[in-house]
C-alpha cells in the first residue's frame, strides 16, 4: 500500500451554518494558536511596555527552583513549566488589569474587580468552539482538581466570550455545561453586548477574527495571570502544548498559587513539566507508539506497535467534548463493517472515566479504547483539538491527520481513498 505524502492530506471541514441556533455537526476552524503565542509576547512587550527573561530563582518551590524575572519570583514555576505555558512574566509589581463588567453563565453580573484578593486565570474563549477550547476546558477542570478545596477558594478561572455571533447567556452556559465546567464553583464565563466584548478584546490586545458569512471565529489563545491586587503578573498561551493536560494544568494552578501571599499558598497536585514535547505525527512519518490501559478492561494494555500489518484508525476524544459524543456512533458503525481495518479510541484526559465508559457503551463501541489519562499521548501526536482522527497505514505511518468530527460517510470515503483494498463499502 503506498505511503502518503503531503499532497494526500484530506480536508473534510464542514463549517457551521448561520442559523438561529448553532450547528454542532461539523468541526469548527481551529484557533490561531500561533497568533496566541505571538500575542502573549505583544501583551508583555508592547501593551505593558516591559521585557522579560527567564532563569533560575532563589526561592525553590518544593525544592524545584523557580523563575525569577525582573524582580518577580514564581517559586513553583520551573523553566520547563514556563516554556510549556509560553510564560511572559512582568516585573514584580505587575501592571493593572483593565476591569470589565459582563454577565456570567448563570445570568449574574460578573466583573474582574469582584475577585480582588484572589488569584485569577483569565482566558478568552469561543462559546461555540469544539476544538482547542475543549482542551482549555479539560485543563481548567484538572487544574481545579489539582488545587484542592483550599486552592479552589482562592483561585478563580474567568473567561471572556470572543464569539460576536452568539453573545447570549444561554450559549456560554451550554458550552460550560457541555465541557464539564458547569459544576465548578470558581468558573465564570462572561458575555455581554458585542460592543462591550470588543472593548475588552481591545483592552487586552486579543486578536478576534469573525467571518459573518459562516459565523466562524478565530482568536488568540492568551492567558493572563492576575494577582490579588488586580495586577497582571504574567501572560501565557494556550497552544498545542496544552494538550499535555496534567503538566499544563499543574502549571496553570501553580502559577495562580504563586501569585497569592505566601501565607495563603498551598501545595498543588499534579506532575511538573518534563521539558519534553511531542515531535508530532507528520504525514508520511512513523506514528509515535504507545502503551496505555484499556477503558473498561482492568489490567489490559493497548500496544499500538502490535497492530503493525493492518491499517489503524486512531480517534482521539473525550466524554466532555460535544462533537466527540456525536461522532462516536458513526465510528462504531463503520468499525463493525470490515475487520481488516483496526479502530482504536484514545480517551484524552477525560474528567470522568465513568462517563467515558458509559458513552462508549451507548455509542456501541466494540473496539478498544486506550485511556490517555494525562494527555501525554495526545501531546506526542500534537493534537490541537478534539475530536481528531489519525489514519495509519499498515506500516504504522501517518496517511491522514484530520482535526474535527467525521460522519460515517466521510469516514468511509477517507478509508476508501487511502486503504481501498481494506475499506468497507458505502451502505
């Protein structure tokens, strides 16, 4: 079977239609992750007129060193964690964060200033996004877990809507609930009039590109870390490395805790960043192998390398991802049609193993699902949003890399194009 080349990449995107209610059947365009990285630097250097360099600090967070920048010391943040967060710290005093007044997902007034005395992780998020933003949601859920009860009472996760086409409260609430954030007491997703939202984007230097024709949005993936005095102490980026959920979530939580007075700081659970990142799964390249436990099969592990000799379809998903839930039944159906192609699910950093197992059963999934608890495997594949499907040929090399949901028809079409001798026929 021929190996694929860059020309073989399949594009199967179906954009949302401009109806009164959003269409959840197709993938949305991926956010401009590179812009997010660039804007983090712009915020640090231009908007607030400061420069920064990273190195080892004098104060050791749990004996692990820290980042010391222009007089600002973050004892729990190692250089590897700073790199993972794409962190740009400010001088010790920080810079005042522009205040704003919006409405949260419960219809209550919410403002930045109401959280004075707490540490705030501020993000900018699309309430119709079903790709990169779902990873942000998973990171927030896990960071909240790593904080524990004491940290939860002192750290707030605040997000501002960047979708001018769906500014109503019902949409920020639905997105929060769909992505397992609805039950978090310290999560606030603010929205308001388009004019109010635009003023906030401008104040924080966040790029937002909106296409009125198909109501699609691209935006920068900036995180602002705001201390109890209301000053921004650092900005980071929510980019590709955020898929490595456990270390990224630990870093978010640790950065927020480091901004609290020393008397209020508490230990943060979760693993430190290792400094290693995935090399990706480029087209025509050998896919990273992995050994992972199998969902619902105690004591069993899934070994990708053992599947050499057959095409393999790797579907990365999570139960908290709305598009993933819609897609799984189609994968279950196509997988039953021909045993010559191996299907493997990869459940990425799922907030609930019980929910994941239940969803797999409801969808009729009979093929194995690997449990990527911390998102390390997804990170090694450089997955930028969920769902994502990677098609491997019999030699274990990447033939197709498809971000976004697939229908049964699209899945059969892709298999027929790349694995014609093995693919099931259209039904």
